[in-house]
């Protein structure tokens, strides 16, 4: 019994140690997103935060990044989609420049680059989620302006691992 318990404990420690993590110096998990990251039309500067990730599993060949307003029903609203981020890349700089080989897809804004939070007036607090997906291959064919929630579900089923960072915003 002790041996089994020791093995299960070791497996749990290995699993948690290898879990992916997504962080940013500009974002605190679950907190309000800073004015610097808010879309210009909503009074911000529309500057993508620096994003750092770690713990990608062996076999990772590329990353996909999504940034979604999960409060828009029924399908979410994509603010940023980047595919084929090389496996050796573990961060994106403040401002959102993509590394060679990566590609921005048109979000629901119609742009292939970062667009910050901008909840419609009177809709209250919106929830936003950055997610990095570690894939064992190049990204599958993804259509510009994809349904954000459907895309995240599809990527979750393909991903070797993933990590998210959540924040909130409200239009004044």
C-alpha cells in the first residue's frame, strides 16, 4: 500500500510540475485589465501585454494563442488569434509582435493583430481569457473570424497542453 501511495504521489508531483503556465507582467489573474491594454475606442492604448509561458510538454511543435471575450454569448468574441508560434518561443513581447513563422489570423474585429477589451456600453463587466495551446504539429486550418468558443474547444481537443490567463474589463 505504501508503495502504491508513493507512486501516486510521485505521479501527481510530476504532473503538476509539468503543467503549462501563462503569465504576464501587465496582467494579474482575474483582475481588471489595465487601461494600457484596453482598445482605443474605449479609452485605452490598445497595447498587447507581454505574455510568457512555460511547462510545454515534450513533443510540442507549435503554439496557438487566442484572446477571447467569453462574456459575449453565445460564441464569445475573438480579440486576437496567432497560429504556428514556433515551439522554441516561450513569450511574446509587450506590443504583440509575432516571431518569424507565426501568423496572425483575422479576429472578430477583422484584424490579424491584438485588439484590446472594449465591452459595449451598458453591458457590465466582461470576462477575457488569453489561452496558449501547445500542439504536436502545425496549427490546423483555421478560418479567419472563427467562432471563438468553437475554436477554443477544437484547439483544446488537439492540444498536448494549454494554459490560460483571465482578466476583466468594463466600459466606463
